[in-house]
C-alpha cells in the first residue's frame, strides 16, 4: 500500500456497483476497505482490485451486525487513524408488494440494512472522516424515494428515510472538511434490478462500470458539493 494513498471504504463490495466502484477507486490510487457478507465475493473483488494495481483490506461483515459496525470504526482508527472516502452502497430491495401484504420480516430487514446500518456507520466512521483532510461520503438513493410508486412502498420508505439521514448529516458537516452527498443511479444492470424488473432487457441499461467514474469523482478530494443528489443519467448527459 502506498503510504500517501487515500483510504476508501465500500459496503456491498462483493458485486455490482460496489465492486465496480471499488476497482475504479483502487485504480485511482485508493487503498480499499471492502465490506460485504460473502467471503468469496470479496475475494473476487480483491483479485480485480489487485489487477487494477491497487490493494485492499477485506472485511466480511453482515450490516445487520450492529455491534460489528461499531467495532469497524475502532479497527480503522487503530490502523490508519482516518477514513478519506466512504461509499455506502449496500442495500436490499425487499419485495415488491402491496403495503398491506408486506411481510413484517422483510420490512424489518429493509429498516435494518437500508436505514439503521447506515446510521450506525455514520456514528462509527464520523470521527475518522473528520480526521481526513478531505473526507467524502456518498450514499445510494433511488427515484422512488421522492416519487413513490405502487408496490414499491417498503423500498421507497427506506430510501426516503436514508435521504433524510444523509442530508441531515451533510448539514452537520457543512463547516468541516467532510462532504456528504447522494447518488441516484437509475436503472442499472445489477442483480437487484433484475429481481425488480425480471422482464426487462438488461442490455439497454448502463453497467456498474459505466457509473464508476462518477462515483470516483464524487469521492475525490476535489469534490466540494455538499448535501446534493446527483442523478447518474443527468450527469451522463453533461459529462
């Protein structure tokens, strides 16, 4: 690891957008802290990171293990004393269902993974981000957070709450070196999208690799916007 490298943490790093972002961030000179549940998936991402010339620390972790999230910040502090970039990518879809039929267990999981885990990560990582010369944080949102649609209520609710959480944290960081923003990826060629839209032709969708340059940009020290929602499709038109 390059001693001057920025330290970046990505959740949901074992596949999809998280994996593509991790590889792109590594290629841009970051040392990666890769968080996901599956060891095999993390090892595959690690291979890609190394092929891109980067290095990684693997953290097999279930985001519903809140005590482990608390320990994560302490472990990073002991090793590096700071965190320069945090991409809160991990999330669950739940099930597309009428609200009246939404399984309570799925609702609890949506709240735990999409909301509570991110709140606990903020609590755990905030001192490290403030110790960075340019801490950058990026949370993943969705259009349904602001434009709810039938049968998407559980997921929409969780993303609306996450947006509120993110924008509150951004306001609290406004006078610091930390910048906190949201990314709406839109339809992307991922397993979650395939689950939500099984009849859709994936070839018409952008890939996670297409989106990675924007994520690298928003987590770079030069990104000064704070408390903003960036839509990938709109950025694509102007880039």
